[in-house]
C-alpha cells in the first residue's frame, strides 16, 4: 500500500463490527484501510482518547435556499452542519418546491458553490402530474416529500395519486417521506378553535392532534402495504405512532419511523409558555418523563429507524412578528442534534454504536447512500468526525451558527464534543470553527438517477 494521504492514529473507530482501536487510512478522499499498518502518510492526526465516527447524516433539513434567505441559506446552514459533525444533509425547501426534473437540475446547479458539506435534494410530490414524480425520481431526487394535509403552503396529496405513483415507480426503490396529519381532522380543529377566538399557545396540540397523526400514518401505511411503496414517516411524535408503524412493518409494509430531538426532550405544555418558539408540527406530545422514556425505549429497540433535526429555523423576530396562528412553524436543529444524541450515547441512554446507526448508517441505507456514506469501510468516502467523550459544554444561543441564533435546548449541558469534521479526507471544521468555504460540498444524486 502506497500514497497514503492521511492516517488517523490511535482512535476508537466505530465500525459495523464494533469499536476498534487502531488507525484509519485515507487516500484520494476514500478510506483504504483500518488497522495498524506500517506505511508512511503525508499527514498524521493523533486521535488518542477520541472516537472516530462516520460523518453524521442529517436527512431532513430545510435551508430555505433559494427562497426565504432571511430564515436560512445553504452557506450558513451547511457551515453549522459541518461544525456539528454533519458531513451530508438531505434538503428540501417548502418555500421553493421542486416538482420537476428540470427544477431539480436547476437547484443542484444553483447550489454547486453554496454548500460546505455534501448534499442530496428531495422533491415535493407534484400537484400537477404523477409524470412529474416519476421523472424527478429518475433525475436524482433523494426522496419524494408527501404531505397528507396542506401545510407550509404545500398542497396535500390525495391518497389515490400517491397510490398511482407507487404503482408507476414499483421496483425502482423510490422513497416517500410522509408528513402524516389527517387533513379533515386538522381543518375541522382549526375552524372550531378560530370560532372560539382561541389564540394562545395551547391551540397547537389541539389543532395538530395526535389522532390526526395516527389516522394519516395508518392510512398511508396501508397503501404502502398494498402496493410495496417505501415510506418513511417523518418526525414521529409519540410512541403510539411508532407502534402503528411497527405493526404495519410486521404486516409486510416497507415503512420506517423518523423522529427528532424535540420529541425526545420537549413537553407539550411548553408551547403554552413559549408560544411560537415551540410551534412546530406535529407538536411535542410528552406529558411526563415517562412519555419521553417510552420514546427513548423505542429508539433503543430499533423501532425508530433514525433521527433527523427537521431543521426549519426562524429568527426570534420572525417568531415574534405574528399571532400563534400566523407565526412560522419549525425549530432550528442542525446545530444541536448531534450534541444531544452524543450526550445520550455518552451518558448511557443509547450506545455509541446505536448513535452511529441513528444519525449516520441508517439514513444512508434508507436513502441509497450506503456504503459510500454512513460507514468507515474500504472504498467509503473518508467522511469522519473526531469526538472527545470527556468534554462537556452548555448549549447556548450565542453558540448557534445557523441564522436562527437561538435554540429550544439553550441552557442544556451536554457531554461529548465534536473536535473536528473531515469531508472526503479534508478537515472542514475544528472546535466549532468552520474551515472550508461554500462549494466544498458536492451534490449527491439519488438512487433513481443511478438506476435504482
């Protein structure tokens, strides 16, 4: 073996076989070996006492670019990702919806010099034609976003049209990321609450009820079971929703559950105190620590496939600029998701290997990126993160790099810290300082463009 560009020495390397203490060898941006080899390298990194983990993958982010750049953009959002150890994001923006193959190509070209990290792009289910859905998958969309209720200005998808797309894309590994809330239930609740002139934070869990989520998930899941469509249910908010998905999977449906930190840490009643700063949908459901504990148990058991941030930021001014009905939905999360999950791994809530599965390997598998991404194997991209397990820090608003400049987790102390982030063997961030410019990241076409 010759021409080793980089060796990372003495770290605890996370592999599919467990944690291995040894060296990671990199050449031409790819992993070439793991072990202890007597070969020279152009650069040596001392990782003694550190974990060496596959680069994190956040498969559900909204960088609003192009669109509402006052809320977020790719240069800022992807820089925050790199500082947090995220080397790949999958992005879709509701303010600039991709429906066609031409729009996907145009957005990828527009972003060619705007991302610090690698990125895939999702498309929205076209309101115009199922032909658009078929074509945008073939053009390289990572997944097709489906709303079961009109939200964020995105039109709801009728069940019959989703079924038609599943039939036409059968055997082509298309993935649908489904926002599950039943339209008739949310519309009825909105009418009733507005008739009462109710305008406090408590409208959110009443408007976007657990029943609405359960009904939508069960309905789409049955379509998936009948037609073989591959469905990920986004931001699952409650154990009962995950249990519905598990039952559907046991019945043969190709379905997975995604969740987000807000459903692992935040309580439903917080929206009454914080108003629009806890306005996201589905909303937090937890009434007690026991409710949160049940979600963590499902996470440990593998019933939840992966965790994503659902980064959908707004500034403080934007959150405060309108009533609870009109204020923007969403939370910032790209800065903090890895910190919260690392803390969970290092304090015993989950294992470090389960962390790697949840925030790297499983999203890579589901979305057709594995083993190029989500693993440290010979031939994989040399995307890796050095983590100091002994470090402690407090999440604070002033440390948030993304445009929101606030976090619902501000004030929480976490164990573990990302020391450095490497993308294809190049250091892109160190100690939360971003070193690489926008344009360092590459577009990753989805499996439909690769014959999937």
